[in-house]
C-alpha cells in the first residue's frame, strides 16, 4: 500500500515538473517579441487610417470649387462713368445751337465732347451712363430728347470726318475752337457703343 502511494506521488510530481518546464520555456525575449509585433500591427492600422484621411483631404483641396452666385454677380457689376468727362460732354451739347453765333466752332466742341467721352467709355459703364443721361435730359426740360436727337444729326458730318480723314486734317479748325480734342485718334467702335445708349434713352 505504501509502495503504491509513493508511485502515485512520484507520477504526480513528474507531471507537475513537465508543466513547469513547458511554462519556463517561454523566455522574456519571446514575450517582448510578441508585444512588439502587436504594437507594430497597431501602428500600421493607425498609419493606414491617417493615409486615408490625408487622401480625402487632398482630394477635397484639389477639386475646383464651383463659382458662387456672388462672384458671378460681382463680375457683372457696372462701373461708374467719368463724371468730369460726362459733364464736359453735356455742357458742350447744351451750348451748341445751330444758327447762332459761333455755331460752327461750338459744333466742333460738341462733337469732340462726345468723342472724348466715348474714348474713355467701356461697356461696364453702360448702366451708370444711362442713369446719368436720363437725369440730365430731365433737367433740360420738355423737348430735350428731340433737341438732342437733332443736335446729334448735325454733329454726324464732323464725327464722320474724324473717322474717315483723321484729326490731322482739322488742325486749323480745331485750333480756332480751342483744341477740344483730347486724343490723337478715336475708336469708332466705342463711339457707336455710346451712341447706342444715347439713342436708346432718346427713344424710350
């Protein structure tokens, strides 16, 4: 009986020693290696997430933004005309009356008043020009539109001569009129743009 107990005890001790030996076979180096692998895997997951976020941000930055309605409206806003040149033009037109003393010289001054204004004019000033012209005609009183229409017809030959012959052929006349020209040459296209607005206001 005692021999059998000793045999069981020895067998149990042997099994226990085997278990301890198996557990002891895991060295600290193995444990650190596993921890390092787990840490590396975590860092790789974080890096992948960061790369995806960066790619999303880069895609958003490189996409061309659509023009806003405000930017389109700003580009369409009209500019103001040159008040001084506008006043010089309307004053010259007011002073010109066919059949009165000095009418030929005043005709030149009125024609170049229009030409000088048209040379600094561009299409962005259209709305402001229309508003100022309407206000000026109202100040002139009843019949001002018909009077302006008649004056423009009488100025046509002078303007046509400027475009066809050039102001170099008019030096003596211009000198007598006080040299009302501000430019050596004039744009026929700009003049027509100004006349379109004037005619539109007169006929409205």
